[in-house]
C-alpha cells in the first residue's frame, strides 16, 4: 500500500540536519512518499489484457508481502518448499509495516510497535524467539530489553502542560476517577464472565483463539458508544481516551467500532487500570526507529530473489491441477503468467474479490462487509529539539489531548544518545472515510499544514525547527471492526477454505494488527 521514492541525502544531508538555519514558515519541502496509487487502481481498468510475455513456475506462490504474506512464505519454507515465490505490488515488502529514512535517520511509514505476545499468539512468540527478541531463562520467557520501548514511554499534552501517561490528570475522588475505576471493573468483568468452559480466554490475540459465547455475540452486535452510554460511562476524559484507543488500533470512532472491539483492545492485552491503582503499569512493547519494518525486513531477507516487488496481481484462477496468476511487471511493463500447485492469497479482501476469477461466494460476501480506514503518516524532520512545555519530559509517544491526530513518536528515542539533537517525528492521523478521496490530491501542502497545526499546539517553535516533511497516504490502511463482523460466517468460511487457493490476511479477523496477520499467514502455510 505504499512505495517510497527516497531522496539520496548522503553525508551532506546529515550535516544539513544538524547545521542548517531554521526553515522559514511555508518554505519547508513537502512530498508524498510511498506507493503510487496508480498501481492499485490499475485493477479498476476494464479491457483486454496484453499478451503474456513471460511464463514462470513456482513450488508455491504467495500473493502479497505484508506481514501475513511473509509469515506464509516463512511457514512454507519451514515445511520444505524452497521454491516459494512472493509477488508484491510495491517495490519493497512489509505491507503497512514498511520503513523510511530521512537525513540518515530511520523512521516508520506505518505500524511502529508490537506488544509482548500473549500465550495464544504462538506464531508471534516463535518468531520473536527466532529473532532473539525473546529467550528462555530458568523456565521464564524474557524479552531483550534493548528492543523494548525505553522510558519515558508516553505522555499527553493537557491544559498547557505535559502529563505522564495518556490519560489526563485525574483528581482523586472526582467523578472522572470514579468512572475510570468503574470501567476498569467492567473490563475485568467481561474478561471473567466471557471465559470459555475449556479455559479459553474471553478475549485473545489472535481473536479466533478466544472464547465465543452469548456475551461476545451481544457485544459484537452493538457499537462501543452504545455500550458505554447504556452503562452511564459519559465522562468526557474517559470517552476521549477510549476514542483515542479505538482510532489508534482500528482507525475508527466509538460510534463505528463494535463494543466487542472496544473492549478487546484492553481485555486481550493488559486490561484497563485506573490511574493510581496498584496494578497500573505501562504495557511493555517492542519498538524500533523504523517501526515494525525491523520485523518485516527480517521476515523477507531469507526469500532473496524469490521476492518479486513491483508485481500488480491482475487475475488469479484456481484450476483443477494448479493456480494460475497473471501479474503486471511494473518495471518491465509486461504481463507475466505464474503457475504453481498452490497459492496463498495474502491480499486485502476487497482486492482479492477483484482478482480471483469465479470468486467463491464467501469472498464476495466478506469483501462487502468490510470497511476500511484511511490514514496519513507524516515524518517531520527537525534540526534540533523542540521547545517543550512544563510537565512530563519528552517521551517516545506524545499525544495532544483533544487533537485531530493521534500524536507523534520520536524516531531517535531508542538511540539513548546523551545529548538530544536532530530527529524525525512521526505523526499519525486516522482519517474519516469521507476524506479518502482527498488523499489523492497531487499537492501535499494542505496535509502538511494540518500536521504542523497539530504539533504547534504543544510546540510553538515547530515552524522554525522543521526541515522537511514526507507524507505517506494510506487509502485503505486497516479494516474497521464494525458491529456484526467478528465471527462473520463469510470470514470463517475463508479462514477454513480448502483447495489450491488459501486466504491469509488480517482482514479475516476484521482488524489489522500484527498478531492477526502473522497467525493467518502461518495457518495458511500449515494448511
């Protein structure tokens, strides 16, 4: 979903990052980076295809090199299929976990952290052990602290000052404090009451390994906003925070996501702990300057020349004896035909429904159910530390209370350099679906202005410090877990489909998180 045309900064660019004079407002270089949407939109064109120019064969094909596709390729190779070939729309693998660079500094273009996996996320845990991020010591699983998010981890800008954590300061005994405690009790209650008879947790990641009963079905049938309102959770601070969490994980609002999804955010991980409670603690997460690209680059490396970037899949046909794929080579401008005994379709379902010939009814139905959130990711290069308001010190994750965006992360936070200096701030904006078409604009300046306006609330000198802004647009960044989507019959049918063509994508879970994509790819390879 993204490509990037990187500018070669070299040594001169690195020097400029630290020594250049402050940029004049309005004179900052701004550009779109990442994918040309023309590639994806090629699927919309009608008309006959040109003659096939190249014939290729593979032991197995994986279509899509996001997290699910790379996990599927890894699983196939582990089972002895060496001739696994992966076709990817973009020039580089990674899906929405790709990385970027500005002035020699790595930064993310999408997903930027991974929580420590729970017991149900077996494939993620295995992967992290393989990469040396987890290891066994004296019977315990221990994380490599060098890759865990360094302290201070997060802060919120509230009423002119920074406060630790992402909840605004709460007066003990206030109505806000009472509602936070009541919500924590409600989360604990659904965790307890929704557990399965055979010990399955009420909520887990991946979600299909959790229990499913009357409680979960009831939660999935209503919006999170409705569930909160019915229980009197109307405090403005609590509602803002829960809305922030839903936009952060799902790209959508309390009025859009299901109550199941809203509670799953907390109940499948660390629960919810009100400020000041004995259990309050920051969730441990892995993160890197380039975000989750650190993971996808290592997943992709063993594929070597069997990873084919710049291939737009146009048609997929499942035959009696093989799967046939027609793909457009973007660099050579020619049509390729690939044939393999089996293929894993690790594409978003709305794309899969377009390319699969004689698509099964379940695929058509699932694609019709899914809604996708557009995102804007802005990497803002600054030449020196920003003026900081009073309160909590600069953190990895920095959020403006009540802002349109989701805050920013500091790409150099993990460096532990003794003296702060030039860095890249990666700002995230989950956009309303009504703004998707506006992302196609050729001129990125209005979007850059929107990003700077958000940053300016907390850092009034941003206009003097900014050197460059690279914008990444995601038209369909993630599936939104709307009511009725979890355990939908069509999604279940695709997950358990049999035949030469298997489906693997986070869309099958109705929410775009690493754990879902990784397990879907691994399960497809095993099948």
